[in-house]
C-alpha cells in the first residue's frame, strides 16, 4: 500500500491561495476516481476538487474556512501500489464543530473550538430520499423521538448528525411551540454563523469596493408603460416559440445602445496601475441571489445578442448561479453590472460597485402612479433606476446623461431597435 498526496491545485488567474469551503469526505472514507473531495473558494467562484485515484482517506490537510496556499497538502489517500509519497503524513483527526446554519449544497464543518456550542437548529432542505450521515445509535434516537433525520442540521465531520444535534432540534421545536402559544414570551436564543466561503468573499469584495471607489448614486424615474405593453405583446406573439421576456433584456439592450455614446462608462479602472481600460465589448454582469450568496454571472457580448438571445442567456446564467453550477469564466470578466430585486426592488437603492467596473445600474420595482401628461392625470407604470458610479472615473454630468439616454430608449422602446 502507498500514499497518494493531493495538493491544492493551481486554479489559475494568478491565484496564490484559496479558501477551503467544505469537505465532502472524512478520514476513513473510501473514495473513487473523479469523486468530489472538497470545494474551495476563489475570489470569483466555487471550485470542485476531484480525486484522481481510488483509495481510503487517511488525512485532511485543512478545515473549512481555512485559507490554504496553492501547493499545500490538501488530502492524503491510501492507495494500492506505491502512491506518489514516500511516507504518509500523520492523520489529522476530523474536528467536531458547530453547524453552519447557511443554505448550501452540502453542510460544512467549521473551525474546531473547545466545548462547541450547538447553534439554534433550522430545518435542512434535503430530498425525501436522501440519507443523511448518522450512526445507528443516532438513528434509533431519532426514531424514538419521532424526528425526521433529513430535517436536522448535522454538526459532525462532513455534516454527520450527532446526538447533540437531535437534542438541539428538539429544544428548538419546544421553543417554537412555546412562542406559538405565547407570542410575547421572552426569547433568549443566540446563533453564531461563521463568515466563511462565499459569504466571506462577498464581505471582502463589498468592503473593498466601498473603501477604494468614490461612490456616488444617481436616481431617475422612468415611464415604462409603453415598454411593458411591448413586452406583453411580444410574449403573447412569440413566447411559446422564443421564450418569455422580462424587462431585464430590454434594459440590457438600452445599456448597450447608450454605451455607444458613453464609452467611459463601459470601463475598468486599475487604481494601482492608474490605468482606465475602455472596452468595446459589453459584458453585462447580472447580479443574482443564490443559496450561497450574491453572485454575478456575466452575459458576454451583450452587444452582439438579440433581445431573445440576451433573455435566454440571462435565464441560463441565473439558473447556473442558483444551482451552484456557474463556472469561473461565467462569473468573471464583466464590464458593467445590472442589479435588480424584482418586485422587492423598493423605491430607491444605492448599489455597490462591482470593482474594477466603474458603473452599476440598479432596477427598482414598477408601481402604478398618477402622472400629469399634457394637462391630464393618467395612470402610468413608473420605475426608478438607482445607479452608482465611480467618481474617480465618471463625472456626474456623464453619469446623468447616460441614465437619461437609457430613460429615453426605454420610454420610446421602438428606438431600442433603430440603427
């Protein structure tokens, strides 16, 4: 028997270190070739680390949340034959840990602490036929207590459910029952959620963006009555064959057309090199909420796509991001970002720039309001655009004119397609 050592791979893009996000195996597990061993997080995406060999896991090189250098030992596997290491590293015992109450494709252990505290339980979204990790004794405990294991968050290695997790789940149920009986009962529960994985990356990027860029926002209201009528008409006529249209592909089209006259806004600013790069290609990042946090998949060459082409690509990328299947390439390279919370978009927002971009266009919700048109009060569908710019690169006048250009295109939607 020999030992095969898997090192943290060079993921490219000049990345020197990555964060270990979650283990899918534990010490003692048998693994097969191409089985996913762990997920690691770069600045832009989650990356699967597969096994190149069959064997048995004998040591883990890090813990979820730990930042590891490229080339450091990730995992050691006992294999038939000589392996690729002369001596197997000492096995590292998998630590107990508090559960991470965070919706993710797989539960993750966190850094080992003395006397871990089981956090307040929240139901886990598992398929009805999924068999969570648990010992026979724990399964009997759950059966006796009438607990469905698939609803319990596991705090053991690789998300294994422990007796303490069942106790916490029962206590949480009792607390909820008490609160339901007396909605004014005191609540003294506490929950600690480690900031790791995607949430850590989002926090770092948002902090970096607000620290480095000179943000300013500009808000303008737009009458989208005619635009929405056109959208409904096109969906009735072509929806069955070409797919349904939301407002987003129309807004992307308006941005593409408006940027022809404002190339300084379709740009990236390297503030360390003090270089602004203006781009002819319009790669629109579409901010998308996923179970692991905010992601920005990129519609590449939006300027070269039709209305339905952009709609199809937006839908495809949004699905990939929400399912955790978006690749690194699909999550990088944007030149300007579009962000929308749909019906939850509020009246006004102040979106944060997606550095190194210099502009982000924010869409607020559509509301019907009385408006005065030619001396008459009429009901119109109104929507605000709340957009932010990097004042180091974009002057206020240019930002205002850019948004006014988008407004003109959306209020007269036929002009979106005039060349």
